[in-house]
C-alpha cells in the first residue's frame, strides 16, 4: 500500500493522542468537571460579549457606510439585488439579511446594528465550538474570551456593515473545510461548498479565504482524493455563485469592487494595521467618506502586547510540532494578509476592516499557546502564561474603553447635521455638495423637502445626470428657502452657486460649521 500523504497522516492521528493542545488528555477523572466549568465559562463569555456589543448601540450616529446599508436594505426585496448590482461594490447576502431583519426590529440605529451584534456573538460561539473540536476545551475557551473582548471585533459587531458576517461565514468555511479533510464524506464537502458560497455572497475577500485553503492543500501534499473532493466542492461553489457572476464582473470592470478613492498602497500600512489588529486597536476615524479604521499601536501597551502574542503563537507552533492544527490556523490568519499585500502592489484593495475575519483564528492560536504554557509542572511557566494573557487583555481593555467612550466613529456627525435642517420649511430645497452626503442626512432628515445632489468637477458643479449649474438654478428658484450642505474644504464651484443665488434675490440667513460639514441657509 502506498504511503499516506502528510495531510492524511495528520488527519488520521487519534485526536488528543499525544498532542499537548488536546483538551481530552491530562484531565483524568476531573474531565467531566473541567467540561462543566468550560461550559459555564463559555456561557459567561457569550453574555459578556453580547453586553459589550450592546453598549452605546443607539448613542453613536451612523457613519456613511451604515447609512448606505440602511438605504439599500430599505429597498423592496424584489429590487434590492438589482440596486446592489448597480451601485454597491459588495455581494448582496448581508443586505438581504438586513432587509429581513429591520422588517422585524425597525431601522433605527440600534435596529440596524443589532444584526451585527448577534452575528458577532455567534462568531465567538463558532470559534469556541470549532476550537474545541480542533484543540480541546481549554484553548477554545481562552480563544473565545479573547475574541469576545477584542476591540476590532467589538467595533465590527456594533456596525451596520457586513464585516461581522464575513468573520462568521469565513470561520464556518474553515470549520467545514477542516471537517471535510478529517472525514472525507461527500456530505462534509457539500457542506463546505455551501458554507464557502455563503462567504463569497457576503464579501469579495472571501476569495482570499478560499485561495488560502487551496494553498494549504497544495503545500501540505493533499492526496489525489482530497484534491479531487476540494475541486468538486469548488465547482459546486461556482455553480452556486452563477446568479451573481455578471454583477461581480461588472463590479470588477467598473472599479467599484476596489474603489479608486483609496490612496497609494504601502507595505508599512499593512504591517501597522496587522499590528494594531492583533493588539486590539486603537480604533480611530478613517479619512475620506467616514467610518473607522485601526490605527498604529505604538502606545505603552502596544509593544508588550505584540511581544506576548508573538511568544504565545511561537509556543503553539513548537508544541504542535507543525502538525495540522498550527499550519491550518496560520494559513487562516496570514494567508489573506499576504495575498492582500501582493494584489495591492498592483491595485490597492486594502482596508483593515476587510481583514477583520482573521481575528478569530488568531485567537485560537493564542489559546493554544496559553494552554500549552500553563499545562506544566513548572509553576513559573503557568504564571508566565497568565502574565502574557494579562498583557494582551490590558491592551484590549485600554482600546476597548476608548472605543466605547467615543461619541462618533467618523469625521462627521450626520445626526447633528440633520438636526440643523429640522427647521427647514416644507417647501425648501436641500442642495448636497458633493452628493454622497444626501445619503446619511436623508436617513435622519426624512421630510418633504426637495433634494438636489451636485458633483464637483474640473469644470464646476454638475447636477443630477450631469446637468449644468444654470439648469439646477432654474429648479432651485421655485423654492423660497434653500439650504446648501457642503463638505470642508468647500468643493470647487460652490462659491459660484452661492453667487448665482445671491444675484437671484436670495440672502444668506445662517452659516453653521459642524465638524467637516458646512451648512448655509438662503431665504428669499
């Protein structure tokens, strides 16, 4: 009989036989008690993770991306897929789920964000369940604790976007991949195919997870049977993705899949974001349209926390002896980052939030390292493991406290802007320069006023469908009151519009600046 491949030998090894990461060894007669305590600990982690993600859920105003989610999810289900295909860079699954969700709970800030809360908590639970299967109870419990408290995971769990859903579906895909590799039953591979398709319907970065799984198979000498099964599952994924193939090609061809407003890519950005992500932050406002990103972690806790994480990861690698557990998790964590860096050298697709799905497998690696260090007769190693965890949690606590205290997570406050417009007459007109600001303001200001969006160009302002400024003025003159909302610095052409309104008999009666938004009211 031919010798088994490396992967088959790893999968065939009895679970927990001599693996220091297995929660099924070392327990002896206390195994049942340990399992009970792990269950209690897991329930406490889920409750704590839920409580953290509910803090301030209604208090913070929506950022632009969240308001855009509300706009798309608010479309009739029959038109939603077409709207996503025409105007959004992402696949549709999250928007469909959000549409169904807000139909039950409502579309206020808490209602919009609560779907991400539940999905994020679900990711903590899935991480624990897969970790228990992969490594045992204790590493899985440690991983769940860290994921439940990780500030980037909490931030994503409070945002009405698809990043928490991507983390959940990617972990589901890795878990199904692991089970299919262990068992090899066709139904396991079928489940893997369905889970991977759901991931790809959530976010295009799911392709990086899929590619990481294929690279793992190639580098660790998968058998012909495993390769064939993975290929057949991949064919099933492509069949399931056929309904979205044409919109995906349109998104890529038009550049919407990786918007052109992103600046030049630098490897240092990738490194600092990865550093910040694994040590928990800081969570800071992103430049541009709004939203948050992960800043560089050069503070007093950043370097010690990074050192602790690297040490625990190294311990897990050595303890596992490069069996199947550690390489699998390393590919889950580092594969998407490396691929993102390689692609971004040609076309910048990098955004830290897009890679938040790598945090759950990272916490499993850390859980393995902690338990490996702690399970020893040498007491100093146990205390060292506790100290390292404390160092990481101190960094988490610092950035988590800052996150929960922030009043907003972007450079704007669209709720406050809409409040300024609340005194507008019913027959007034709102002019938005540039037009994107109409989306978040429109979420809060839902009155009968006419809305006009204008786009700054090299030749001046252009109105809807590229109409000239004079055509827009003809429409605006029908209204006795006009409100101009522009973004600072003032876009080109804004002053020309104001001059034309002044010559048309309008008088400025109010000027207000709120963060990066400027509001000017004209009355006639």
